[in-house]
């Protein structure tokens, strides 16, 4: 089977959670073609340098500098619609050149066909959360999202089917699911850290840091958080590591006093850094939640464990605010 795997380029989370699926497909003997744009595709290509790839329609979105993103998202709607149309057109061209048996689209709205091949849509957001004052529109948002994923044969949800074990909570287990024709399947959480680390990537002598911050997400909020952390720890006596989440930069290490700054890390290095930290600072995106859970650092039922985890939602992002509050409550219950 020839499979096209194409994640959304909105931060690195969509690409990182496709990594274990690509491993799985390859182990099953399938041929995988990578698809995408920007840093999302760069991440996949770094993980799978021998695989072929195709460029899809670029999506260049930015957040607002403020604490609300409603205006930025409303302005982005025409761009999102046009991006989906271009993605669909590029897919048609690809299918004329390649016989694709399955398309796995992680939140790329336009990667569907009319029964030409098996089309799978990967998402954890069956329920779309909106900011306060706009929540009365959530049923409409859910219906609009359903109109997108019902164009696909299957919907894969990277979470546990049992609500009591769920990592995403209401996001993946809404009280009402819109009428749809796609088959919804819960495939359990996905994390690139679920994979065995090859021996040649092991880092037994990797330096340990007391504080590890892993940045992600759209600009300018990513850079704003980096500056905030640099200011917070400029006079610290603790050893601090900041992973910028910038896949396109050369992997050079900078030092500012006790702070080490790197654009990105491979999975083995990042695993060692996270497992050795006393304090971890991350955005509360769902892929990050799945990664921490895979490493045994965050539990859906018990909250934080072993290490202090600071979940910082992107301002104005209801999904991240919900996930941060959810695990904060779990940790409070544990205490």
C-alpha cells in the first residue's frame, strides 16, 4: 500500500504525532510519501530522510501579540479556505502522477478524493472550543468541522476511547457528535517518544538541566514566550535549557549565563533532557500533552508526576487553556 502522510503546518505538534504512524506504516511494509509545507514537513524529513516527499500548499498564519486571537483567526478564515482549495488542487495533480492507496491528513482540510483512494482525517478536536463570549457558536463550529471530516472515509482520533482515560477530555469526547458518514475510530494517543530510540542516537552522557523549556506554536507568541523565559532566568543559578522549536535553523548551541539555547533536538536528546529535569515548561498543546504522557511525566487520571510541569497555554487559545486547566485540576486533586 502506498500512503501519503500530510500534517498541518501549525506549530510542530501535528507533524510530531504523525511520526509514530509513519513508523507503524513502514513496519507493516507500506510505502510512505511525506507531504506538507514549512517546518512541519522539515520535522518529518529529519525523522525520515530516505522517504520521498511532496510539497503541498503553504500555510503561513500568525497569532496576535495580545491575549485574544479572535481577530487574528477571523482574518485568517479566507486564507484557510483558499489554502484548502489549493491543497485539493495539488492533491489532484499528485494523484495523476502517483497511485496513492491511502491519504492520511492531519487537519489538512483539502486532502480528500471522490472514492479514488482511502482518505483518513486525523484530529483530536471533535468539539471545537471557542473563547468566552463566542461559546454560543460552538455547535455551529462543530457542524462546520463535521462538514470537513465527513468528506473523508475515516476519522482517527488520537486518544483513548474510554472517557475516564482520555487525555483530551471534552475535545475528543463531545456530548454530542454531529451527524456524519465517516467512521470515527479512537486509535490511542500518539507520541514520537513511543518509538524505541536507536542505539546510535542514545545520549547516556547528555548534560542534565534543572529547568527545560520546549517552545512551539505560531509567531509572534513563540518568540514572546522565549523572551519572557530569558528575562525570568537571566540571573538564575539553575541550569536552564530552552529548545526553541525552530527546525529550519542550524543546530548550534548558544549560552547566556546558565541558560543554554538550541533551535531543536533529536528525540533521544530531548527525551534525556526532559527525563532529567526538575522543572519543565511547555505550551499546553495536545501533542505536547501526549508526549509528556508517553514519557510518564503527565497522567490523565493523576495529574503531574515526578517533576514540576508548567503548562502555559497560548493566550487566546481556548483548547490550550482547557487542557492546562484540566491537568492543573488533576494535580490539585492528587495533592
